[in-house]
């Protein structure tokens, strides 16, 4: 159930949004976090930096090698078409990183852990990053905070709406009606939907990313999470959560397949045969192209479409407690920035190895 939740309200949504967003990776872009960029640029020349959940791979430097990892093929393909000096991109899962132990000099884990639906998966993702990080290397983490400057969220597990009006057009954000009685953060808090996350399945943390990929295909329309009892008005609450994307958009059940197909047409077609026949594939390719072009033009006009993404917002000290559950990691510093908890950790040398060397 937790995998189905993330597939519906995280992976599928990001695959859709990647096709609409304009890529802008300039240092002055508001989409780039200055502290994250500074962390990357502060690494020694020639260092290897793993960017887990890299998305558009915004954080690069000519002095280091960045290995960007993401499950969204659409976002990676968009970055491949731009200048990518000192950057290598891989399609992989954060819980099964395709790197040897103690490989990276530094790791970025920005806006990733808060999309993991259970405590077990959040810890597993952090342990996997720790495995790849060399002793003495540091990892920078950002997660969305439960405590916001203008209030707190109604629950830690939420479906948060995201509107297409937030996508820039021609390099500018569109004009949005001014709300004199509330800030953007307050409106996000008010419109967020508390949910109850299903229990973790025993096989949720598969050692094989390809195996977990097949599992996603087999659960095309999973049962959805229940609304939390913390809803303010039971009478007005719908019985089922809203869809991750509007119903009039093309069915997203094959979005991951289509993303893989753009990455590797041969692999994409082979994976697609697990779901549909060859004839249906050809028909779908034609219809998807026509629908995508039509909807892109329509969206640019309407721009009143909500997508829902899952978040687990972290309480104060929760991320530090998660780090302390992994013996080889220690917190170097932590701070609160723009509604996010920011923590830098360092991997300690293995105690047994130190004793043997002594």
C-alpha cells in the first residue's frame, strides 16, 4: 500500500509536471537553493557528489562530478537535452542506489525523504545514502517542516495541492489574484488534506529496483489511502481522496513506461508488453502525442488545475532523531530555512576498522 501511495501521489505526478515545467538552472534562478549550491561548490576539486532525487539536476559545478539519480525519466530526459558538463544521470530508486560502498565524497538529499510514506522507508533511504558515502563525507538534507512561519499543518501525512499557475510562462510567473487576508503558505496549509498512510508491506523495500518497477506496473490502480480522522468537518469530507491528477488528463498508469521509452525505446517497449499488446502500444503512442499537444495548449490557457502530491512533513527534531538511528551518521549542524528543516550529517569511520589500524 505504501508503494502504491507513492506511485500515485509522487512518481506519477512528478512525471506529469516534468512535461510542463520550463528548465532554468541559472545560479540566480529562484528555483535553486543558494545553500545547496554553496554546499556543492565547497567540495574539493574532483569530488564525487551523488544527488539523490535530482529531478532537473539543478546543482552542478565544473569542479566536481555530480551523479544525479531519479525515478522520473521525464525530468532526466529534459536535463539531458541541456548543457550537462560534469553531470551524469541515472534512472534508479533512492532505496537501491547503483553505486559501490563508500563511493561518494558528498551526498545531496534535498526534498526526498518527505515523499517517503513510512518511517521504515525513510530510514531505508537514509541508510542507502550512508552506504554510498565515504567515511568523513557529508550529506546535506532538506525536508518540509510541520511547523511553518504562519502556522502548522493539520497532520504530518498530507496530500498537498499544486497548481499549474505556479509554472512560469515565458520566464515569468503569471499574475495571481492578491489575497489580503492570507499568505501563500497559509493557503497551502488550509487546502492540504490529512490522510492515514497504510501499513508497510513486508516486500516494500525490494533489493532490486527493476523488481520494484515491475511491482508498480502490476498495481496500476491501487486502492487509495483513507482520509485522516483529523478532518475538520466529517459531513463535508469526501469518502475518497482526490485523484493525484485531474480526471480529464490522460490516464497516468503508463507514465513511467513512457518515460523509460524516451530514455530507452527498446526497454520501454519491452516493459510496456507487460501491460498492453503491441497493437495497443502503437495506437496509444499516436493518441498520446495528439492529446499531449492539445492539453499543453489548453493548460496554458486554463491553468486552474490542481495536482496532489504526498508529503510527510517533519516535526522539529524528527530528522535529527532519524539520523541518530543510524550509528555511523552524526549531525554536524541543523537549521530552519524557508519552511524546511536543513541538516548536514557526516559519516564516521568504522570503529572496528579504527581498532584494527591501531
